[in-house]
């Protein structure tokens, strides 16, 4: 998933280091478009109330890691990974 440009720009224009509260105060109303709805930065970061972001990348990674299952497109879907040992997977098809 890639953050939409308004949200992405908020990381570039914010002064770091910064706390969660400072970041939310300035950018919390920005909305992330998710596959199964939307969430504001404030909603996403409420589970990390006492974080300190040293860099823009720290803040970005914290937002990614704080997103819940609503950010997942098709749960459990992967067209890249083989079935894990002990799981019943799809039959292999040769093209």
C-alpha cells in the first residue's frame, strides 16, 4: 500500500523529531484511503500515543505498522507464497 499524496506530503513537511501528539495535531485530519474503508491519521496513531518519531521514515513506518486489518485487501490471499507445511492449499496447475 502506498499513502496518498496529501498524507505522504505531511511527512515531508513536518519537523522531526516529533511526538505522536505533535504529528496528530498538525496532520491528524488527513484521511488514508484503505481497501475496506478509510481512516484518519489520528485514528491510526491513537494506538501509539507516546511515540517519538526521530525521522520522517520513523513516522511513516509507524503509520504502516499501526494500520489494522481494514488495510488488508483480501485476507489470507497471496499469489506468491507456497502453501505452508501442514496446510491444505490449492492444487498446483501447470500452465
